């Protein structure tokens, strides 16, 4: 992928974040996954009054893509549009559960973080991740 394609996917993640249902945390997150054949699937976080049931944007986007039949992914972008700028990159990275999902479903995808130029591999995010 080139920089302009990365920016496009990051923009799709930012747009997805606008659809977030986050009345409790007020922390809107969007994700966009890019399949090997060029399809883009967005997702946002969806919260619940029973806090532990909150669904992250990355898992929403991956589930949507899987449901549509996608199986191979070249990139995943995440956008935390309400992140505290003072936290820097760590305030905008995927949580541990999403990293485990990425390892299972998109192990060869590169991770793009909206607003940052760094790109990560899934194995960098989750070294020695659990596999069955
Ligand atoms: N969240 C995500 O959507 N993705 C992550 O990787 C980290 C956290 C959501 C969950 C919750 O709705 C809000 O951000 C605050 O934790």
C-alpha cells in the first residue's frame, strides 16, 4: 500500500467513528478493514449500559467483513476521534482483545492509526499471541 491508500483507509475509519454509539465513554472509535481484493468494510464502537458488553470498532468492522464473505485482509485502520492528544499514539491503539481478533482474522494485515504515520504488523502488536 502507498501513503495515499493508507490515508484513504484512515479517512474511512474516521468517517466510521462518526457513527459510533458511545454514550457512556463518549470515546468514538472507527475502523475500516481493506480486503485483499480491495473492498472496504467500516465499523464503529457500540456501547451498552452493561459496560462489559461494549463492542469495539475493530471487531465490528472485522465481523461485518467476515459476514460478507471476506477472509483475507491487507490493512486495518483505526481512528479514535476523541482521543486525548497528550496520550499520543497509545491513546489510539487497538485494545488487547482486538489484537487477539486481528491475529486470528487478519494476521497479515498492516495496522494504520489515523493521525499517525507509523504502520504496524499484527505480530508486532501481539507477540506470542494465543493460537489453537
Ligand atoms: N474501543 C474501541 O472501539 N477499540 C479499541 O481498540 C479500544 C476501545 C472503544 C470501547 C469503548 O466503547 C470505548 O472505546 C472506550 O473504551
